[in-house]
């Protein structure tokens, strides 16, 4: 270090530089007799370095040409600290970091202990603590601009991260949090008003063309949905505990997936089950596959606490239009949907699944219920209980078709009878001309 201090009062002026050569933080803690930091990767925190120039006006400490090295990651930028109001300014840009390497390792003993401590059979849940120190938030004065080329966290890879954060008089704003994620992008804004003991949260976010299959697979090992997700989120809530934030949440999530696929369920097979029953035949196809492609699936999720309500789910499938509504219980990981597959064209080569005039435009019912945290392949199935309403529609279509047949038959008989009478009175040639005219009349 090389530091000059002018004035040791409440507004000192500093000038100089500070540098720390690369060292092992774990070795330092051990030498000082401090507890070891256990990390998923035992080789992290062994190469730490720091350097900066120090300056700024009286009463403010400014760090310029700031470089922080943490193992394979380097941050560069500037920082400042105002002595009068403890205001912090920070502008740092980093290259890449794998945050999962720095997480505490998960051992089998810890997992078993957590399972044993979990309440069983309605036992009392563990006491929940406050999420944020509100008094500290109210005293913050922040101007932070952070960027990162690549972040790996919870097995997700996020690139080109940008964040702008400010805090004044108990109101913290994430004015911009954006990045690129699985071939798409996202952006979010968050406002936290901590001026009362029941803080208010406002969250807005937009997601553009994020590929759901690799995202869900990396995040939760769930591979039930593929496609480019487009989301618009607008949520408000209150509280300082996770349970309160979830139960008080209100808002909307508008979603659209273009050219996607249900990867673990075949809705075509379920629709063909209903069509075969209507045709009073049996399906002969055995190889249905395990997926269902779709175009433009969209809808709106209404957030009401832990429950998401969806009343306008629609999607275009091969020969079908998916229409549905249902609820998602986030607290219980429970899905409860009633889906209808409206037949709009031919959907499969199986003869028993042929679309007749009686079947066209009817709705084949499908139900999707259960724990979506478990195997998603068993969530959806043909709903026989609701198929009775479909049979009524098919019967009505058949009745209309028979009525049309009777009307057409009566028209044809009347036309032939009148034509024969005219031929007898006017002759063969004149009778044919009048017959042609009658065809147009009866057609109308």
C-alpha cells in the first residue's frame, strides 16, 4: 500500500494505491484458526487477489482501476464510499463464474438429517425467519451497476448479465436485471418498498424465446415441455417471509410457446381413444410415440397466492385444437386441468380414428391431475367421465346428418316427379330445359 491522508476529521482526503498479491483464502483462515469454508469444489478460494488506486474528494473514498480476482474470475471497475451517509457506489464488470462451485457440499448425512427433521403427519413446521433486515435496508444509499459475461448457478447458464440497483430512503429498485438464457433473453424490474414493517414488492419481467426443454432439464431434471417460451409477468405482493410473499401474491403471467412439444405425453392417442369409441371400433395402432407437437400454445395465469388459475389455454395440434382450463397449486406441487381436444381435421392414420362428419368439431376430454414434481408422463389421461357430453354432441351431429339426408331425398323425389309431369305435357326437349331450371330452384 501507498497511502496519503490529509485531514483526520470527518472529511479526510485519501490518495494512493493498494494491492494484495494472489493468496489462498482457505489457507489464511486456517492460519488464523478460523473455521474452514466448505465448498462443493475444494479447489476454489485458493487464488484471490486485489488491486486499486485510491482517491476522491474530501469525505469520499473512491477506488479506481479496481481489479478483483477470484480463482478463474476477474472483476474490473470502480467503487466509492461516502462517509457522510454511508453511500456506496459500485461499477463492476466480470467475465465468468460458476457459483455452484462455491456452494456448501451436499452430503448424504445432511440429506438424511433434513428428511428426519421434516415434519411428518401434520407435525409443526420449522419456525420461519424474516427474509430481509428492514432497518438495514432503510439506511442504505446504493448506486450499483454490475455486469457478468457468464454465470452458472443452480446448474443454469446465464450470459451477458446486466443489473442496475439503487436504494434511497427505504426504497430499493432493481431498475434493470437482464441477460441471455437458453437461446433467448429475459429482463426484469423489481421495486421493494421497505418503509413499513410489511414491505411491498412489485415485480415485472419479460422472457423472449427461452428454450424450455434444456432450461427445465438443467434446473429441475424435468423434460416434459419443449418450445420457445415468451412470458410477461406482472406481480405484486407484500411481506418479509417467503410464505407471506407467496400467499399475498397477486398478478398475471401471459405466456406463449411457438412450435413446441409435450415430450412425455401423446395427446393424439388420447383423442383417438375417444374417436374409436364414437366409431364403435378398436384401435389397431400400438406405436403411438411419447410426444405431441403443437403450434402457438398460449394463455394467461392469474396469480392468487399459491394458486395459479388458467381459463384460456389454447394450442393448435395436428388435426386438433387444444382448449383447457385449470389450476396449479404451487404449495402442493399439484396440477388440476380439464383439457378438451376439439377435432378439426384428420389426426391419425388408424382407421378406427377416422374423422367422420359425426365426429368433426366434437371435443375429446382429457384430464391432467397430480403432482407435477413427480413423473409427468402419468399426469394426463383420457377422461371417460366427461366423454358422455361428447357422445351427446356426436348423437346430435348424427341426427342433423340424418335430417339433411331426408330433406335431400325428399327434394330429389319432388324434382323427379315434377320433371316427369312436365315431360308428359311439354315433350322431351322442353321438359329437359325446364328440369334444368328446376334443379336451380330446388337447390335454393
